[in-house]
C-alpha cells in the first residue's frame, strides 16, 4: 500500500469516527433543545394561568371590599384599601409583561423565560396582598357581626327589600305586554327567587340572634354572614328587573339606527356589478335581507336584545364580504399591472440561466439543470394562466428558480472536478487516482464536519 492509498484509508477511518461524534452530539443537542422548549411552554402556561386566577380573585376582592364598606362603613375598612391597590399594581405590571409575550414582536427564549417567571412572581405578590385584605375584612366583620345591633340592621334591610318584591312582580307583568317570553326569561322569575332568598335570610338572622343569646359568638357571626349573602343576592335579582327595561329601551334605540344603516348598506351591496357581488357578497346580502324581513311588526311583543344581536351579526357579515371583495379587486388590479413586468423579468432570468448552462455544458451538474427545467415549467404555466395574481406568483417562482440554477451552474464551472455523471476515467499513469482524490475529498468533508460540529467538548457537558 503506497502513501496516497494510506492517506485515503486513514482519512476514511477519521471520517467514520468524526461522523459518529457528530451524530451523538446532534442527538444530545436535540434532546436539550426539546427539553428547553417543553420547560418554556410549561412556564408560559403557568404564567397565564396564574394571571387569570389572580385577576379574577382581585375582581372578587373589589366587590367584597365594596360590600364591606356599605356594611361596616369606610373607617372600619380603611386598612383594606392599600392591600387592594398594591395587588392591582402588581397585576398591571404582570399584564404589561404578558402583552409583550403575545404581541407581534418576536421574543427570544431568554426574554420569554424571564418575563413568564416575573409574571408568576408578581401574581404571587398580588395574592399575598389579597390574603391580607381578606384577613382584614374577616376580622372587621367578625367583630361587627357578633353584636345584637348587627342582627337588627340585617333584619331591617330584609323588610325593606321585601317591600320591593311586589313592585318588581308588577313590573314583570307590565313588561309582558311589550316583550316576548324569551326576552323576559332572564328576569321573569326574579321576584319569586328574591322572596325565597329573603325567607332564608330571615331564618339565618333569627338563628344568629339565638346564638348571641347563648354566647356563641362565632356561630352568630356565621349566621349573620349567611343572612347578608342571601340579602345581597335578593337585591341583585330585584335590581335586574328594574334594569331590564332600561337595557331593552337602549337596545330598541340601537336597533332602529342599525335597521336604517343595514338597509342603506344592503342597497349599496345590491348595486354592485353582478360579477363583483356573486358568491360571498350575495349570500351575506340575502342573509341580511332575511333578517330585516323577519323583524317584529310594530306594536308586537319583541326581544330587542336578541334581535339587535342577530341583525348586528348579519350586518357585520355583509360588511366583511364587501370589504373582502374590494380588497380582492384591488389585489387583482395591482396584479394585472405587475403581470407583464413580472413575466418579462422571469423570462430574462430563465434566459440568463439557460445561457450559462448552454455555454459550459459538461461542467454544469444536475442540480442546476433541474432548477432550470423547473423555472422553465413555471414560466410557461405563468404565461398560460388567466388569473393575474397566479401569473405573478408563478413568474416570481420562475425567477427564483432561474437565479438558483444560474448560481449552481456558475459554482460548478468555477470548481470543476471529477463528475459522477461523466463516468470514471483512468489516468495515463495507470492508477485510478481514487487514493489521491479520496484524500482531497476526505480533507474537504472532514473540514466541513468539524466546522458543523463546533466544540466537541459539548458532547460531554
């Protein structure tokens, strides 16, 4: 075995060893990357869940503080305010970071990890502040409720609210003349439900009074709390009956304006040329026309909130269809203007690539020729298609493929060597030359692998 062959054999052995290291290193890096992505996804999910839970808890705490102020007065609840403000400050910062995580600006993994971790920390701090608020309110209520005066106040409020049940029932009966059963369904049974809640509140208050008489302070406070909760719910049900008519009247006013707007937009859509409105615009216009046709007759019972929602959806669907049609027309107009220049540019690119291949022929390999053939097919298809946008897209693909073909062809010409598509030739010396070529090729491949691997020390981290 001469020196050249020995070099080729050694190079082959080295290539096998290095390739093994490369595969192992790639596998290890892949596992590391997968583990890091999984951990980052887990942290992002944890941050979002913590943010939702803490924000909902803060919202409930605001309601609770409002109830406490109404029940106990501002002086008795003054210490709870700063805790709620501190929690909200933490949440504002957390929401800002969450916005950064989900905006259109790409973030690095390090930024996502840091921001997600910070959100979890801020939610924890907000939770601690809300714990302090809960403890303060609980202590104030416990001391305030464990008195006969607290039970007296609850019983007085029960009687006051009970006096509002009959007027609320009369309001529901009166509203039946103007609104359908479906419209009144959310509030129709509210007076009866409020009455049952007040009965429960009265029993709880009576139990609290009996516990006070026997010095059972904790049980008395619990009974008073139960009475107050039932009382709050009853007040909310009766308030909903009162608010229904106001909301319905606002919906009726908005419905009148939306009907006029919808009829105008429907007329404009119908006036569009048939070729432009066929399809989505016609379907949306028919749906809106049917919604307008089925509006309740004047004087008939209505469901203004549901009708407003249905009409708004149909109106929005027509707006979207018309806007999409206009945008497509604009895209088609631009594509029609771009079609000629795009096809001309693609033809020049293909001709330039063909010139390189035809001028040098043998040194140009199959990759360049394959891309050139694909570019010619794309150009021919782009010339035949009738849709301007498709023609422009095809011309751009042809230009890109032609550019790649020319670059590959020039590279083949600039770095000629033994070509596998030309067969094997014996040199004049009678030796195949495979040993020398193998050594050179081995050095090139080895250098490329080493460049790709980088620091082999990573394998053993």
